[in-house]
């Protein structure tokens, strides 16, 4: 896709207005994303996982061993298992692996670390049930995925086979240079947007807590990571610093950066070739990691 085409994709997005109550933000987000078509081959089935509501994302023919635990984005304030299904479904379809999208609790009604507790509870049930798991998440869901890895390690649970992160928010202290440097380039977010969302999520908790800002955590012995990010994001450095730190601490990590692509550009699959390529790469990563763990590879 040309630079002009990527600019056109960015023009389809706009920054949210500041100061709106969460209920208003959720209604707008759901109106845009909670009813997107998933394909005639997809069936959503309500369930619970570790006591947390979730949706089984059943794609016809996706019956390989393992499961994708999907954690949706939305700044820990908006989004749902249904909006998470918009990316869980294509990952499942392309990888052939079943998926489940989690309805973790949201702030400010349930501030940090409620979402981490929910993610860990869901992951624990899958692991203790003998499932081979890959965790995936976008934006805040990417940060939550990392927090679940850290919490699982602390509890002595095995790591998942791998973890896929789309434009992860890994630093609620908002100290990455791109938070300011990319503010005019990013069609969705500015520092002001991120500050407002971080305050709602943290509810007064310390943003330096490694479960709130996993970019500062000890990452040793975490699962292999695949990180994808666009350059037109205030969260660019959340991804770049995470990848550098993971590599320094001997974690297997791969990074895809698409120049001029916006936040969670995978949503543009079917319109933006790089989005389809990103999902294909993520699906290949998922298949390979589950295969390697099944045959006894290090994960």
C-alpha cells in the first residue's frame, strides 16, 4: 500500500473528545465495533472462564489443538468480548485454532488490577484444564496480556505457548517519547487522551506497578512474543521499548512495524494489505508456537 493509501486509512479515524463519561464512550465504541460482521462461518457462544464471562469464537474448520485467549482493547474502560471477537475470529480462521474472547471487568467501576485478576483466572482455568494456550490482545488488551504472563509466572503457572500483541499499551506512566512526538501523527490518541484513560484505569494505583506498566517488569522466562505496531501511533515506543527489553532479557521476540499505519491497523484487513499480512504472520506464529510446545519445544 502506498503512503497515500495509508494516509487515507488514517483519515478514517479521529481522536475522541476529552471529558466524556465512560458510558458515552462505551456506547459510541459499541455502535462502531460491536456489530461488525464476523463472517457466516463464525458462531459466538456465551460461556464463563475462571468465573469470568466470555465468548467462544467458533469458526467453522478451526479445530486444531490449542486455544487463543483473546483480550480486547479499549483502554481498560471500553470494549467487550464481542469487540474482541473482531480480531479473534480472523486469527482463529487463519490459524485453524479455536478462540475465546474474554469479558474482563472494566474501569472505572473496576479499576486496576481487576482486569488482571480476570485474565489470570481465565488463563488458569484453561491451563489447569490441559489446554495449550496462546494469548493475544490489542492495545490495552496487549498490556493486559503481558500482565497475565507476569501474574502467571508469579503463581508458578506455566507460560502460554506464545503471546501476540497488537499495538500494546505497556506503560501507564506515559513516559515513552512517542506519546508526545507522535501526537499529531496519530489519528486516534494524544497525550491528553492517554492521561485521562490511565487515570480512570489506575484509580489512584501506582502506574509503576509492573502489572500496570509491564514495560518496566522483569521479563525473564516469559513466553515468546510477537509484537506488531504502526509508526503513526503515540504507543510506538511502548512497543519498541518492550521489544528491546525482552530481547535484552533473553525472551524470544519478533517485531513488525508498518510505516504510517495507525493504532491496531489489523482492523483494516480487507482494505489494507499490510493488515492482512499482519494477521497472516500472527496466525503463523500461533500455529508454530502451539506446534513447538506440543512436541516439547521451549515455550
